């Protein structure tokens, strides 16, 4: 038993395309009805549940008669537009039978990377949960482009968990959980029952990609667990085909894989910064600057060896070692052009070089998070 799970009050449940569309055969209405029944019971116990659902593109493919997932962006967007109608209707119908209202929330990365829109999304979701409404959340595939995609709904699930400060992220998939190796290839593979979300060893165990319907795979679920752990959320990965899976997980049954958070949760603003998926550029730091960041200090121009990319003041950028490894990220006080000019110079030289002086730091420690 996992007794502490009895205390969970706010959950994010993510269901994948293979489950929602019955392996691509069309919307799995019986499965959707079953999740609605279980979520209704959890709501009756006072728990708040947000549902992140894949399936719009796969449902659209089925309705359009397409056998294989298209690669062209406009075709993916068309499939999403067609499929989203049926997907939302299916959830609304099933939850209505249990006296629950639903709300459709479609997000892009831009919604969460912009601080104001991020806070607006957070307020809306929390208000819906407090009103007893079940938010049905998906990526807005009808307008999204490669440059602003979350990439997969496992990542989106983790971002939503962080956004609303959920107690746990539950990822329902077509696999029993995380195995020590690919069970389809290694008969000696064993199920990982429990472990630390931050344990890097799980990434190696999870390699590979998902089905032809989805974009994920077990690796994206492990990385989602790592991301969710930044806000203190535990992650459960389990089969959505198990009877009463959500109810059993919520009451602490040892079902699937539990990847629990052990690090101290980040402050809200730093959590938002850590969750940026696309960064405007990079600054390469010397060893002294990296050590200063790890000691909780700000980034000064003197520690910057090079600047990569083009960005404006206030942009989110990566702080990398000279070998290219990201060690932190933050919001810069100077544009890329000005940052190049003051790199390797002391703070007291900034005004003479630029003709003005805004901040002593290139990135202030309050706007910086280690990764």
C-alpha cells in the first residue's frame, strides 16, 4: 500500500491516444465512460481532477478515413480540428451522466511561456476545479506549429501538474508501467514498482518511442515525472486498461510504477521559468560563473564567455558550460547584442561600453533557476 496517496486532493490524469481511440479504431466510448465514472467517484470524495486527454488527431484520422498519421502540419491540424469535436462531445456526454460539468481547455506552449497568460491559465483551471468542473485539457493542435509544440501530452500533463500545484500526476497508458528493460524484447525485464523521479537511470531503461498513433513512449513519461517533481508532484504510470485503475491508485494500491518527488519544490516563479520548453538563446559560462550560480549568486557579465542566438531584454535563455551542458536558465537583463559587448567585462564597465546602465547582473538570481 501507498497510504500517503489517501491524502491526495488534486490530481492530473493523462490518458494516451492508444487508450482514447482503442488503438486507432475510433473513440473508445466505453473506456471514456469508465474514466468518467471513476473521476466522478473521486470527486464525490472531495478530490479535484483535471484530465489531460490525447486523441484528437487519432480520432480525426479515423473520422477522415486515414490509416497512417500524416506528417504535413496542415493535415495534422485538420485532423485535430475534426477529432476535437467528437472527443469533447464524448467526454461531455459521459460526465453529464454523473452530474459533472466539463470544460475544454486547449493550450499551446506560448500560453505557458508568457507569464501573464500562464497566470491566467492557472487561475482559470483552479477556479474550474473549485467549482466542481472537470477540465479536459489538450494541446491546441489546430493552430500549433513545430516551434511551439509541447511535443507530447505526457509533457503537457506534467506542465499542468506544475501549473495547478497538483499532488500527483497519473499517466494512464497501454503498458503496465516502467520496466527495467523493454519487455517486448527482454523476457527478464521486471516492473519498477517504486523509485525516485529524479533518478537518471530510469531514462536509460525507458528508451524508445511510442505507438504510431502517439508521439510519446515510456521515455516521455519518465521525463514528465522528472518535470512534475519540480513542483513536488509524484507521478504514477499505470495501465489504463486495469479495472478501477484510478480508484485503486488514489487509495494507494501498488499498481504500476510510482516515481516520487524528493527534491524541494521550486518557488512558483522559478517553476514557471523551469518549465520553458523553448529558450531564446544561450550564454556560455566559465567555471567560476557556474560555481557562483550553484552557490545561489547572480550571473555577472564577467563570467560570460560567449553569447549564442538573438534575443531581447527579458527573454528566457539557457546558461551553459563551455561544453554546452545546460546548468541553469533565466531572464536576461540585456539583449543579445548588448550582452556580447559586455561579456567578460566587470560591472563597473557596463555604462562606458553601452552608454547606459540598467542592471549590474546579466541575470539576477531571483530570475534564475538551476536545472
